[in-house]
C-alpha cells in the first residue's frame, strides 16, 4: 500500500495526539511479566513487534516435547529478547526464525554470551545468523563478558533473564557501549519490580530473584521514538503551531527523550505538564547541526529529514548501529534524501547533509520494509507532495500513525 501525501496545512487549533506505550518498555516488561506473573501492565504498545513478542511468550504456557517454530518476522527486539528467554525455559525446544532480512542480521554476539552461561543454542541455517534452535535448560554459570559496541539489545536480553538464573549474573562489557540509555532502562525496570542491580564501570551485576514478587501494576510511558515524528512536524510548521502529546514524563527512562533538548535548535519549545508534553514552534532562527547520536540512534532518520526540510546543514555521528537495523539505514537515508535533491555523504558511522536549495516534488520514498523510513519522511508533506511506498510498515511500531496524521490535518490518498 502506497500513501500519497498532499502538501498540507495543519488545522488552526491546538492539536492533541495520544501515543500508545513505548515498544522498548513494553517488550522488556512483557518478558519480565512472563518470568514474574505478579506484574500487571497498562498502556502497552499496540505495535506489531509487541504483539509478536506477547504471542511468542505464550508458547511456554503450553509446554510439550514437540519442537515449536516461532516466526518473529521483522521484530529485531523480539529476536534478541526471546533468544535469551527460551534459553532458560527448561524442557522447551524452539526454532526461532524471522523474515529474510532478519536472517541477515547477525546474532552471534548474544548466542556466544549465552553459551558462556551454559545455554544450548545452534544455528539452523547459516552460522552466526537466525534461525536458531534453542533447547531450554537451567543455567548455573553466572559470569559472562561480551563486546558492547554492536547492539545494546544483546546486553538487555541477558539482563532481563538474569533474575531467574540460579546465581544471578555478573556481566562485563568490553569496548564502547552503544545506546547506553536502553541498558539503563532495562536496569531501571528491574529495580522497579524489586530486582537488585548495580552498574559500576564496565560491570553490571543482577541478583537472583527466586522468590515471588509483590503484585504490582506498571503504567508504560508512551513512546518517545514515535513522538519524534511530531517534533519534526512542529519544526517544519509556522511559528505558533502547537501540539500536545500524551502520555509522557520529564524523568523518562527512554533515551530518545533527548528530543526535547535537540529540537530547541529547530525552534521547538517543550513544556512538561503532568502526563503530557506541549510542543510549540517559537523560532525560525537556526544554525548548522552537529550531533552525536550514539545513545539514541533511533531518532537519527527523523533528525536528518528535519534538517533537510529546514534546509540546514548537519553532521550526525555515532550511527554505526544503523547499518544492522531493518535495513541499512545510512544507505537508505542517502538514497531517499538524494531523490529529494539533498547532497548526502555517509561513512560507517556518520551522515552529513549539505544545506539544500530545493525540494524535488512528487517524489516516491522507498521504505525498505523499515517503519522508521516511512514515518521520518512523512512530515515533509508540510512542504511538498510526497508518496510513501509500502506505508503499512508503520504497524511495526506505530499502527495508527497515518490516522493520527489525518487527525491533525494531513491530506492523503
């Protein structure tokens, strides 16, 4: 399904959007809920990824000696988290597989770490890549080390199962840590349910928690990555345009909440009020942008498109993990921004855009089966006609995205 966005003007009124729970928080808490049924969750993500995660976790409720095949499609977070989860499910054997792109995304760093703990995991097709054959067993060992500069999800996967390991977990990180806020999110959620942890230097310790927890209900904060597209919309709007987003908090666990600071340079003011943020376009005065996004790479596409739309030069660094996402996001950004008239240079971890002088109209944006490509480019409809190819990919993280854009005045067909 392609969606053609016509050059749009936002409604002249205060705009309000309700964004559902963070996919990152939801998937972590779904796994913890499977380990600790005393936990109840509110405001869960409605994303495809969280739906896949929830259904896969339900497999262990109906154990049988038959090997089960679980297809997580494009859900990278689910692949990493479920690999660790099924490794400790005694008596359960699964084949964990996914889409063709998922089979191209390496997972050997996590598999080798789990094997250090005693896990029984093998590759069913190509070495170092899914699908994986996992035979769940009791893991006794508690010390493991791994390189931390590929994906923080490997680290979070280990931390999430750590409370159910007989001797807890002592995890030593080697090298530069990427996306550290996501590791801190995982530890904060563990602490919130009563698990004791520590993170000092390059060592993380999680204590074993074999007892039942106190029943507790956790409300998941809405998704800051999804909020980024509305920050971009306000940045590309006229002065005075306002938008309220629910449900967000100032002391967020999500690293992408750095948006509130970053978008000051795009003339967007953020005011926190109780369970919401109020955005307002206050300035059209800009300067060239230089950012290190190693701790929040998921908002890189949004920021790059915002800079292009505002005709700003930018240099975005710390983007090495973008090459192993749903697509190679650096190559995809270069290709699609170039179609629109941008001059883009990329390296292994850097993206640079020269100040643009034009935006080519009626451009078809290829999404590469990547939800963030679709949503990051959509705000450009405030400036020109644009078509988003395979627009349904947004369901991976934000199924109601197009409906929400219509609600605030975007014209599409």
